[in-house]
C-alpha cells in the first residue's frame, strides 16, 4: 500500500465523459490499496477563456483579480471529479489550494509555494478519503488567492507529492509521454522511456510544452520520480527521474523550438568597462528575463550587444533599451520579434564532441541562417528566422538520428 499523487490536465477533464474516465482511474488506483491525492487543472480551454474575458473588460486588469478569476477554473474541475467518484460509490473530498494549506508568496499570477500545511490532507487520508486538490493555486499570508503561473497544476502535484512523501507522482495528459520532439511538428518523433530532470528542464524551458518548469525543479530537488502518461489509454508513459549512468550514451534526447522570444540589438555602444552591467541592470530592474546575450568584438571603439527577451515583454524591453541607448550614447536600437529558438538537448553532450557541428551542418544544408548561438553543458540553441522554425526542427531531429526507425530507413534512401 502506498501513497500516489495523480494529476489530470485540462484535456483529461474536459467534459463529463472524460471526468468519469478520470474518476475510474482514480478509483482503480484506490482499489489497488493505495491512498490517493488527485490534482486537477481547469477543464479544456477554461483558463484561456477566462483570461480573454478579463481583457474584454479592460486592458490591464489587476493581477490580484486575475488570480481570483483564473483560480475558478480549477474549482469547477475538483467539484466535478469529486462528484464522479461519489457516483461510483467511493469517498472523495475536494479542496481549493487555500483549504489544503498551500501558502505562496504574494507575486500574483506567478506565485511560488512557500509552505504546505499537511494536517488536513493527512486527516482525510487517514479516514480513507480520496483527496481532490485544485491545481495552480494557493493563498498568500493575507489569504489572497494566488496562482502559480500558466501550467502550474503540475507544480501543485509535485509539491504535494514531495511534502506528503508520495511513492509516485503520475501526470495524466493527452499524450502518451515525452517525445524526442513535439509530435505535432515532427511526425516521426519517438516516445522516450526515461529522461532525466535536467534534460526535461532544458526541453520545457525551450518550448517543448511538456511540463511546467517549476514542477521539474521541485521534482529534482526532492527527488520525486514523475511518470507522464496518457489518460486516454494504458500505454507505457515516460519516467522522469534523476540521471542514471546509461543516459550518458544518448547524445541528444530531444529537440525543441520556441517562438516566445524577441531579439533586441543596441548598436555601437562605446566600448568601455561597465556597459554590459549597466544594460542588464536596467533590464533586470524591469523584471524582464534575458535569455541569450551576444556582444561582437568592438570596431573603432564601439560594440553591438544583442539579447533575447520574452516576446510579451518586448514593448517594455524596447522602452528600456531606448533609455539605455541615450544614457550610453549608443547609435540605435533594433529589434526582431519574428525569431525562433531551436535547441538540441542531451546529457551525453558532456562526453561526446561534434554535436554542435552536426547541428550547424544540418541547418547549413537546408540554407537556414543562424543568427545567434548559445550552449550549455547539455544544450545547444540557435536563433533562426521564425519562418523556418518547423522545417529546422525536423531537419535536426533527423540529423541527430532521433527519427522512428521506419523513417530513418526512408531518410537513408
Ligand atoms: N489551468 C491553468 C492553465 O491553463 C493551470 C494548468 O493547467 O496547469 O495554465
Ligand atoms: Mg492547462
């Protein structure tokens, strides 16, 4: 007998029929002799619809009210899932994040969990009740409702699994597991049996919308193995766990593309010490996350600095860059929001060489220009023109030998 946390994403509870199917899986797990904590997301596109509605009312709603609004989506789901379990004749009780003691900081719409009070959950589990918790939400010290950022239900599930010392955390979703690339963009993508936290962290932040990044950080920190699987079938899913020796043999585990960034260049900055510090101090002061940065070698005492920022922050970043340009007496500010970041990730990169070369040659053969390059121990990213995004993704997927076997043969001919 163990304790199992099961998380059902939005598509897995989209309508009554799916809610009943989820309830059946929960009850099966319970009947196998386990205690069960369930975390659910808002049904289908509910969260997006709520956000759209808010913007129909006003352009910049307060983040506190956004949290009040967005958190309602999950509340609908928990009640319905609890009812579906009752309908099968089993005990279940639903709780909001606040009720179950998930306390966060006060950063509305991107709050971080600070602590979780386990008493109420423990009491219900001891009674043999199945607990259904609203994902993505908590309360701050003043009892304001907060949310954890889009996709945050994963984080709720992992946090509960960690604090309750669950034996397993199962993530039920609309895909069979984690693939070498997004199968909607790369038809020959393969499902991975096992992948490390570090690889998933890179892939998730690179636009492979597998799981909420925070949830993986949490899982890594507390060593919670995650099993990602489909709620629509009983196929084997993907296990996300800490790195084990055999993983080193796989040079590239997955490739991803993200179109979430924009590029800004500040041209002809006088090349004296302290300039980069000034630029990124200003940008950080506006709470804008910078990802890639390049500075070219200076020509005639002036250098260009190019960096990427989230597209949603482009307007603010440009205003800030313009101010910096004036302060530093630089020439001009250029920008491009039609870029895509293409990345290859794999733990084996640490011990194999020639990986970057393979990616660059594959792109060169396709005549795709590389605008920026950055690397980490287990990742290579290139910024390219957004127009080539999906073709570039398929190209490197094939180049790294990730295609399903049938296709690899086709590729050879
Ligand atoms: N409902 C929230 C969202 O759509 C949280 C989640 O699905 O995990 O972002
Ligand atoms: Mg969702």
